């Protein structure tokens, strides 16, 4: 072990930091890809318009060097991804082997630089959190990336790289919580047998990638809860109170990584879950005090208004800023400038997508499937904790 007797005493980051980049403003996966819409730039613009993002709290994301990605990804895949960006095309062999140049993972101008920037943020977050603190990287959360291939719009797996970086920087026990509508298959692939990485994923049942079964248990630390279409805020509150928070608290993590995908809300086109953004903000707040290090990532989210509003509210929650019922004109202008075209039509935003950040809560009765899933996992947890 290194002798650190004379090392300077690092301080916990005294206030939450936001890691972002301008690369997300102008890059697109292509004309009709779900990730054609602006997301992180909306969050940056809205947060600034609300007065919530002073320069001292903003960190420009570095771009990860290729060698820094090999903690999870194969050198051969990284080289193929860089070559595809340089050539703006792939061979049939590369497409077959690495799933690059497919409808989901297309060739586009920044196809290496953009994910390498999100990965750079996650790697940096682990360093900045060495002595504790709170970091938000809404460009992160690409939880489907696999060691040797792209998967589900994810070219790299920044949550895995974040967990590895946190561990290199002093966190041993790490809790990963994922409330994206899709299962965190790449993260589970990386840590399924690691008893020091608690993995909790809540995702829509019978939806791509169709992994993440209730019965997966890994080394006893994998908790997957597939939930039925129509999941609403009251059910998510039950899942948080009866499953997520007790599991994380019982694990006593040195760090928590929350993947806060925005695709489980009613307005999102990629799932049939019906949460309001209140559900996400409640979980963001509740996890905050359960460990000294807290990294919140983005993830899915394909309606430009709902993802921009939700993720800006995440930053407000981390900041302790009060979200007003009606946002100021300057912030409304950010939302009003967004467009969302589909091959069929140009979508018209609902009025409250422009004038508010907070959705109306969406509650209802608890489904038997959700209740029994939570009970099943907590019975298992009592044997494990
Ligand atoms: Zn998703």
C-alpha cells in the first residue's frame, strides 16, 4: 500500500458539481434516430436561465483517452470505434463484430468523441469524489454498452467506468441504482459477480433488452425489478421505500451511482411506463444522504421537453433549489425553442411543457405484479444482508 502520510489533505467537494460539454448541443445520431433531440444542452441552458448553474459549479468534461476506456472495453473495439468515426463508415465485418453502423448505433460525425466525452466525465467524477461530494453528469448513464460492442444507442459504458474510477479513488462498496425504463444489461454484465457492487435496476417488463429477470441474483447483490406497463408515481414510491432505500442503506455504500434515465415518464416514446418527474426527483433526494459520495447520471429520455425538464429538476434537487410553479420567461424561451419532428409530423408541446418543470403527480392503485416483485426481492434480501 502507498504511504500517503505526506499527501495533501483533499477536501470533499463543498457543493454539487455539474459536468457538461458543448459537444452535446450540435451532435446528433441522425435524422430519425431517437437521439436526434437535444438533451444535455437543454439542461445546461435551462439551469443557467433559472440561475442554478454558476460557473464555479460547472466542470467542462474532458474527453477520455482511448487507453482510459480499456478498464471495461477491448482495445480492438475502441480502435474500431475511432476508425469508424474517422472513415464515417464501417466494414461488414466491423458491423457484425462490434454492432457499429447499425440502425441503433449508427455512424455519425462524433460517434467516438461524444461517448468518449461522457466517459471522460464519469472517469473524472470518480476522482473528484475521492473525498466525498455530489456530482451530476446528465450526459452519462449509457448503461447498455458492452466490452466489445455497441448496444442500444450506447457506444461506451460510462456507468461501469464511473464505478471503476470511484473504486480506484477510495470507494470500496458501491451501490448502483438504475431507474431507466430499460434494464442495465451492460452494468450487470460488468459486476454481476462482484459482491462489493450492489446492483438495483427497475425497468419495464418485456421490453428490450429483455434481460434483468426478477430471479437474477448474481453474488446475492443483484436486484432486478421488472415492472408492468403503466407504472405510476405511487408504485415507484413503494418501490423506493420498500426496496431501493432499505437495500442501499443496508449495504452501507461508500458511493452511490444513480442512473436517472428519463424514459419512464408518460410522455416518453420509448416505454409504456407512466411516471411523472416527481418520482425521479424523490429518489434523487432520498439517496443523497445514504453515502458520502453521490454521482447522478442521465440515461434514456427521448422527448426533448420531458427530458430537459426532468433532468433540470434533478439538478435543482441536488442543489437544494426550490422549483417554482411557473418558470421565468427566459427559461420558458429555452423550452419554446425546442422542436421535435417525427417522420409523420412535427410535435406540438403541451402548454405545461413550456411553462413548468414539475409534472402533475400521477398516482393510482398498486399493481399486484409490482407488490409481489418487491416482496419477493425483500424476502431474498433478508437472507443476504
Ligand atoms: Zn432507457
